[in-house]
């Protein structure tokens, strides 16, 4: 069975947007959608090529005008007037956002050490502004219900067939072994009570593994590599200010020196701490953190 990268994609999409736009971001739901269900008339289509192992897959991101104009507006610090239509400046901003999302996604996936997804990399293959009606019809088009500070902003993603098994939680792809299916069918017809008993036992075991009292028993997850980072602070800047920065520039953050630092795992905040020095190196003393079960839930391993 292929490694499922669905949670990594959703997490990096929301985390990267939150960092770039300085807005609370979440992916509420993901569902399959048809082109005729899209209400907006215009969008930015961004093609991204992913390569790993012997697989090459092209994903098409469709960012409708409602979402694209808000992305550029917040990326520039919410200054000025919100544009009504997509222009080249908005397209450039959205391209930059999607490029960052895909880059962060690849970095996170590579850190996991999956045997079947090794050295995944992404590259922008093209971008254009087009009418929704001109999008090539695709059976594998998915709607990401993005919430940005509580405001709903849709994102659509078109996937080719080869990548569906690797995003099974999103696509609903099921890798069914024919021989196992045949054996299960035979057993069911000859001994229904035995199948029912085995199914109940499996469900019970899974529930036990995911219960709050047995987070320590998730042995299969213990060797997953996760990226720890510490956030000193954040602040919004205009693009023109960033372009003026030079060596020696001092950038003032909003975080006070006596405030706790955010502890992030794979870009998700799981606690707070304070900086310390350990044998000449920076260290972190944890001041506030949830229990094991809550940490697993926050990181998205459950």
C-alpha cells in the first residue's frame, strides 16, 4: 500500500498560508467536485510537477478570483484597496504562494523517510489566468474548503491518476488486493460469525491504539522524523520594505523579550518554552505543553 501524504499536504497548505498571510488558516474539509459546481468565473491555473522514485505527477492548482485577490491583499499586509479582478501582480503573488506550499510539502515528506516516496521534489511547470469554463474537464478535481480568519476561500486541485494512491485520504482511493478480497468473500459466505468477530477485534484494536490512554503504544509511529522549530516572533511587512533590506538591517519583531517562544513540530504549534544555553549551544526549556495524545492529534498522526 502506498504511503498516504494527504495530511502532509493539508497541513503544509494551511501552515504556509498562515505564515505568508499572517492569518489564522485551516482546511475544514476536502471533497471531490465537478467543474459545473464552481461558481467563480475566473481563476489562476498553476501546474506543478512532482517527481519521486520513478513517478512523475502533475498537479493543477486552480485559485479562483475571490481567493486569489484576497491572497495578494493579505500578502501585502492588507494595505490599499482589494482588487476585484485577477491581474499579473495577483498571479505572481499566487504563484509564489503555491511554490512555497509545494516546497514545504516536499521538505516535510522527505523528512519522514518513506520507502516509496524518496527525494520528492516539485517544480512549477506553468501558470495562466483563465476562465473557469476553459478548464479541461477532470474526474480528479478536489475542493479544499479553506478558512482564512473564518472567511471561506475555495481552492481547487486537479490530480492525475498516478498520484491518487498517495493521497488516498483525500481521493478516496482504495488499494484492494484481489486475492485477499477473494479470501474474505469466501470466509464471509462460509462463516459469517467468524468474519464479524475478526472485524470487531480489529476495530477494537485500532480504537485502543488511538485512545488517549495508549498514545505511548503507537510503536509504529515512533521512528517518524519530525521537524522541530522555535518561533521567535512574527510581523507583517510590505513587499517594498523587504526588497529594501540589506546586510546589517535590524528587523523589529512584535514578540516581547520576556514572552514565551512558540514550539513548532512540522509547522504546528504544540507548546511554549524559553531559550536557554546548553554547553555553548542554544537550547529550549519547555514551559507549557499538552499530553502525549494531544500532541499526536495536533501533529496529525491520529
